[in-house]
C-alpha cells in the first residue's frame, strides 16, 4: 500500500483522498498514484546510492508528469524506445541524464537519441556497436557507451523477467567471450567512449545474492580490460530488479542494506584487483513506481461456484493489469468503498475480457455481502500495469490520477472509444 493510505468511515483513502470520491469523479477502473510515495522512493534510492547515479526505469510507468517528478527529484531516466525518449524530451528532461537501453534499437532510435545528446547508450549487441559507431561518425558526435554484459547469474524470478543467463535475448555474454570482444570493438571505434559495464540480472528479485555475484563477475572483467587494454572504466551499472511486496508476507529487500553491501563488495573486489572503485549506478523501476499505485475497480457481477469459490467480475481486467495472466503474479485486494463484517468468502477477482485467464487477483477473501457497485482496490499496481496496458476487446485504457495532500488530478486521461477508432480506415 502507498505510504499515505488509510481508511476513513470504512473507505480506503490515499493521500487523504477517499476512493469513493475518486471513482465518482473520474470513473473506474482507475489507476491512482500517490505522488509523495513515488517521490519519497526516488529520494530513498538517491540517499542509499549516495555518490552514484540512480536512473528510474521508465518502462515501469512513464508519462509526462512522472518524467517531471523524476527530473525534479534529480534522478536519471532509463528509456528503451524512441517513444519513451519522446515522453522525456517533451517535458525538457535533461538528455544528459537519460540512458538508452534495448536489444534492438533501430538506426532511427539511435539517431534520435544521439542527436538529442542522451548521456548513455547501453549497447546490447555487436550489430548495435557497429550502428552506434556509424552514426557517431555520420552525426559528428561522440557517444558515451556502456556494454550490457550477461553475467550468467540465474536470478530467482519468473522465467520471462530473468535476464542474466546465456539462453535469452539480452546482452553480451561474459562466459562466451562476447563481452570481451564487445569491449575490443567499442574501443576500436573513434566516435565511442566506453564509460562502463552494465548488468541487469532480472526483475522482482528478493534474494540479493544475485546482484553480488554479478558485481563480482563484472569486476573481474574490469580487471581484464585494464590488463588487456590499459583502460580503467569509471562506471558499473547493476541495473534494476529490486523486488517489492505484492501480498502479505513478501519481504522486500531494504534498499539501504542492499546499496551498502553492493558498494562494499565492489570496493573489496576492485581493491584486491588494484582497480579504482567505479561509480555504482542502478536503475530501479518497480521499487519506485510500484508501491505507490492502487487500481480501483467497480464490482459488476458475482458468480458463486458452489463449494469452490466466488468469481467477482470487475470493470477492467487483463487489459489494465496483465501481470497475473502473463507471469502468474500474485495480488491482493480489499473492499475499498465501505467496511464489512460479513463472512469472508474465497474469491477470484476477474475482468470483463473474453478469456478465462483474465484474472486480476487469483485468490483473495472478500465479504459475503459484496455486491455490484462496491469498489475494490488492488495495491502495488503502480509498476508494469499502466505500462503493459492494452486494448484487448476494445477496452479503453483507464485514467491515471495523482493524489497528494488531499488533492487529486488527472495525469493521464482515460482513453475514449474515439481514441480507439482514430486512425482506422
Ligand atoms: N534496467 C533494465 C535494463 C531493465 O530491463 C529493467 C526492467 C529495469 C532496469 C527495471 O527493473 P525493475 O527495477 O523494474 O525490476 N513486466 C515485468 C518486468 C519487466 C522488467 C523489464 N526490465 C513485470 O511486470 O514484472
């Protein structure tokens, strides 16, 4: 739950705003973002990684207003398409604090980023190194480059969001020697400045041992680079992936403790190798945007499957939260518009799409007197919900409303059916 959430008269409030008022004013489903929660997590990361850089990973949730918050809090921004870059540039986000990611950046995307003057390009493949080299020459600019290294770490998370083993699409493998070859190629190109190594082992990670293993392996490569090329790289980026609590009992890592231990490991490994300690940078997305977001739905129909469970259908579903269907993600939810002392019933909260896998909350307990018109709130939906939203069955995407100090305002308006028809022959 957002840091400011509570209950007044039985109804959930976020930053002092009653969800019943939000539903009345903006309709449902509705994404609600607690602005202070988002900003305070930016500050926590900045404080924890003091002396390094924190890039907010925009893929978790990006819109123009969020880009402004990130800028105002002094963080950098990780973008991975020209679309995300366009959002950032449209609000004057300083390009020097933007890092461009992606395993298949097009010439056009790279050209747009390099022309804008983005601060970092994280190269992901041999093809891309050649593309950046070509464009640097063509545009007459220099590109500050990090190499994305896959360290062979098996992150303990869902297969689709583990990214450091060799048999997946991202990065240049440490084990196969591709990373070392990438270093040679980048150093050989005149328009490229190699500033560091990058690793992102995966997402929603609780066991921080994986980051430590990655850091150790990267430090070994830093040493090899120094020995082979006489080059000392100033930066080490350990990516994002810090897990958050979705359901009771999830125990999210304390970021201060993680930061201290990573710094200590890097210091030790580098000192042992006679290397100066590189600047440590990170790219949290979920851990900044996730906890401060709540999705509010209205209950439409309820079907009781005798002796098994109750199916509670809400007015959104897999189009506004794909994570349950895609990753088997776990969520919880509460009756948000009132309190109830009725007997709890095992319930599954489902959407209105034409799929039986259209599940928002797989297992939860909701009161027996739940009825159409009640509001349900699903916490921890600030990351990878609006950004993964889609229009299956022509459902318009919900609005995003920011709340702060008892005041709410739309930061992304609800899509309309006109929006969905626009552009069709
Ligand atoms: N840096 C890089 C290079 C990344 O690929 C990602 C996430 C991040 C940083 C931020 O990771 P975070 O701190 O948010 O875990 N849609 C999935 C998550 C996909 C993550 C993709 N990359 C989900 O909903 O769980």
